C-alpha cells in the first residue's frame, strides 16, 4: 500500500498536533459525538454512510465505498464545566468554574481504492478525553488555603487520547464489504491538586502532581457495510476493549496500579436515500465504560490505585444518533442531526466526577459542505449541548453538583483524486 508523500506528511503533522494539543472531549461520556466533520454535522450518524475518510473511527468497511480522497479538519471544542458543594454549614461550601474553555482538536483521513475489491486508508483522530482546571485557595480545610477537594493549588486533570487507524476494506461483491482497522492508541494524562486524598491511596507519591504520564496500546475495529437496495444501506462496527499500558506516574490514582483501558464499543446503523437529494441516517451505539475498572468502579470500591480500586463510577451507556443530509444544489450540501446519550455519571459517585463531569445527554448539530471545484470542498459543522447537572452526596461533606454545557465549531478541507 503506497500513500502519497503529501498524505503521509499531513498524517504525521496531525498526529503530532494531536499529541501536543490538550483535549477536552466529554460528550458521550468521554467519546466524541461524531468523527469526521460531515458526521458531526449529522449528529454523528455515520455507521452506514460512506462519504469521507473516517472509516477507521466509524466503520472500517465504509472505506470500500469512499473512493480516492483526503480530508484534514480541526474542531474548536468549547466546554463549560462547573462544580458546587452545599450543606456543610459553610465550612466546605463552594462553587467554582473550570478555566481553559477552548480546545483545538485536529483530525485527518486518507483513502484509496487499490483494486475492484480492496481499498485502504488511514484515519487519525482524538478518541476523546477529559479536562478540568479549577482554581485553588477558595477553601480552608484545616491546613491553610485549599482547592475544592482540599488539596493544594489548582485542581484538575487532563486526559488526551490519540488514535491512528490504518484501514483495509474488502468488497465481498458490488454491494457488501467488510473492513478492519488496527488502532494504534497513545494516551497522556496528568492530575494535580489531589493531595487531600492521600490517605485514600495505596501510593500517595504517585497520586497527584507528577506531570504528564504516557500510555500506549493496540486495539482493533471491525466493520461491515451492505447496500440492501439503491436506497437503503446498513452498517455495523465493533471494537473490543483496548488494553493499555499503565500510567505509572499515577499508580496511586487509577485502579490496578494506574490501568486505564479504552472501553469496548459497538455501533449499528442504517441510511435511507429517501430521494436523490435527501438522505436520512440513524445509529445505535453502546459504550462499555462500566467494564473498565478505573472508569466503572464505584468511588468506594477500594483505595485509590488498589485492586479493586476506587473509580469514577461510570455505567455502560446507550447512544442514539439521527442525521439528515440535503443536496440543496450541485455545490451545497446541508446537514442537521441530534444525538441522545445516557448519562454515565451516577449521583452516588459524584465526588470523583468533579474531575471528569461527562454528564452530557443531548447534542444538536448543523453542518454544510461547499464544493470549491469538482475535486475540492470545504465542510463545517456546529454542535450545541445544553447544560446538564448531576447532584449527589459528597465524600467530604454535604451535597455536590457537577454540570457542563458545550459548543463546538469545526471546519474541514477535502479533496478527491
């Protein structure tokens, strides 16, 4: 498989950018609501649609029908995260808002038809992430100025996940294909301001404040796509849990001595070409957060870093995505979509989710593509997720509430060859 040098250079630059830019996805838990700017404009519904190069993130089998093309995009993601605590008699009552509310998330895709049966490509994307940065010094927990969780200085985390997904798809016949994408996953994580939980950790020296820690792993995504008729297509995609190397510098925070795996996830989709100009798409997705100890264990399951160890208490979730696309004229395509997700954050585990308030439930999206020429185009999308709040009993005292709302604007350049 030979890629053009320009495509390889672009992939390398996007991969480097993804590794250096802080991520803050927290939409469907910490997965994005969509991958590829066209899919983002349609609420993320893409499992049965082949119109871009993001098969490695959505459905590897779609590469068989995507043709020869390349896309490079960036998403300006703008989450607004807050936490509060009440009912402590004033001693630990507080309300703070996370700073750093703008993040650039790059993505890249390349696809080439090799023969009548085989196609190949690569997708580079941010699988997701978590980020919070709360100010310090607003409380006095008995040992001087402290942050919202009684640690020193600022309080927060930053999780970055970069995925490089080379993809190969095979056409079984003219209407059906299968595909596979090895997932080369790289993670970076840091936490700070958690000294208040030192007595709850098996390794307090590796609980907080160790800077960025790296982790890597190899996963896989499998896919199928079928055209049942000229109007109806279906798709399925599955990725088992990806085992990642441990965050050694945070062996006293995450369960099993710093283990933080990528959860199992699967999607089913259908697309209906209602008229030559009007396309409807729908996806069902499931994400197994509850099966990853660091994410799914209850906050009180054990000491931090232990086996079993305390976690975020997230549950497995189901996600439903709906999208519509209208070819308004030969140069302009308009899109809209809606995503509804279950909330993985439970009220019984509210305290650790001050760091990771992945509480979003609904996403409303718009998008469009404008053809610059017969071979190049510009695509944009917009996403709005209304504020969602979850409250529960604090591990410290009183009642805590975490909340978030989100907006995102993305743009992508694409070319066909």
